[in-house]
C-alpha cells in the first residue's frame, strides 16, 4: 500500500526532462481592475473587468526543469461603467519561460504583444469598432499534475497586466489576478 501511494505520487509530481517538447492549450478566466486615463483631462476612471480566453502553446525543455516556448492568446472581455459598456477581443503572441521545481511546482513569466479590437457603447449608441496595439505581461506559479508520464493538467495563478494605447493617445491599463488551466502533452519526456 505504501509503495503504491509513493509510486503514484512520483508519477503525478514529476517534472519534464531535457529535450521534452511541450504541446498544449490554455483556458483562462480573469477578474481585473480596469483603468482608463484620458490623455487630455488626466482623469482616470476605474471599474472591474471580467474576461475569458484560450490559446495554444508550445515549448522545449533546454535542460531539466527549464522550458522556453511561445504562446498564442485569444481573449474576450466586457466592462460596465453604469449604463456604458466596453467590449474587446484580443489576439496576441509571444515568448514564455518556465522553471520547474521538484514535485511539479513551477514558475512562469511571459510577455506578449498583439492587437485589440474594441467597441464602446454609451446610452445604447455604439461607437465605431477600433483596433489598437496591446502589450501584456504575466508572472505566476503553478503545479504540473501529471496524469501519466507525458500528459499533465496545469493550474496556474498569478498577476498579469495589459496596456493598450488608443488612437487618441489615451492609455488603458488593466492588471490583476489571473487564473489559467492548461492541458499539456510532453513529447519525448523520459
């Protein structure tokens, strides 16, 4: 019985080995503080944002525990300011780095850039949809729960930010707690 529990724990709490290739995807849920600063008046407006996203990712383990990769992110969100509403959709791409500690724990940092398409509705009247550049960053910690020697379920919690520069020089900054769950396949994981 003790041997079975120990063996099960080792399988479920391993880390990827040198040369392993990561292929997978994420689902994310965000609740963040949304700040819109007007370039002319300097006045800031704050509210909460709720959003959902998904994205494929791939990477390579350079040496035991150290992984570098690339991610694509698709995200949609909605904010309400009283009767006003702001909706957006984003597409981003960029690098990420992970370091795995013993027992499946890992830290991750990523930086992405891309485009955001958004629409503002005030009192039932919508403004024209706009497209702007967007940069984002994330720092978090997670756990790789290996279902077998090659497949893991990886919850990740951390802090992320997004910064959008609008055509009128307004800057929108969103930052806060982010939660993501990934299903990852490690090829050549020995």
